């Protein structure tokens, strides 16, 4: 009788292989839906940064938060951290906005077992917010230009819009 050899399953790729875990803590996630908090699941809330590549300027400041269901691995939260992201801490709970299934941000709450866990995640998310590009730098994917005389950062889109409005034309932003 021939010997039966079962194939070894290949590990599934999660998309997090090229990222560095900054902080990871157990939490229970809630989403604010239809004027009430609804439980999303229990798992580890992780703050991830891309592995630093000195030649990859696009990876700079692109920190994200990821939370997967503890036993199934189902994705609960997956969102980039942005500069003006609402972020508040109260007791052992962390309240923040994140991009979920809809294009508009949704409000989330992550409840932690201890105040220390909540504080650790809050501090890393706050640091990621401070390092994230501001809206003027990241406006519609157009890089910011620095005005050398005033040191003010302006978006290329802002410059084109103000020139068009000054000429009495409708503003149009062209992305190359």
C-alpha cells in the first residue's frame, strides 16, 4: 500500500510581512453605528510602520493601525493614521476615527485590560499622527512645495487653484 503524505499548508500572507510592529496590545473593538456602540470583536490592536527603506520616500509617515479577530484572524480595523485623525483617551478606552468599510471615517473605541496598555497604544498613535503628512502636504496625493521666502508649505493644488481664481477661471487640479 502506498504511503500517504499530506501536503504542508503554506502560511497565509496578511500584508503585514513588510511592516514593523511598534506596539501591540489585547483589546476589544467597538464601532459607533446608528447612534450606539456595537462590538466588533476581540484581538490585538497593532500600530504598524513600514520597514524603513532609505530610498522609499512614499513609506515615510504611513503608519497604520490593524486589529484582527483573535481566533479567526478576520480583519476588524485597518486604517492609516493621518495628521488630523481624532484621537482621545479616557480611562482604559481609546476613541479614534478610522476608515472602515465605507469611504467616510467611522468612530471606533478600543477597550484595554489595563490603563498602561491603553496609554502605550495612545502614545504611539499620537506619535504617528505627529509624523503623518498634514493635509496640505498630502492634498489629493500631490506633494507639497515649500515657499523658500516665507518657509510656508503650500500644496501644488493650492497654487494652481489660486492662480486660476485670480484669472477668473474655474479652478482645475491636474494630477500628473
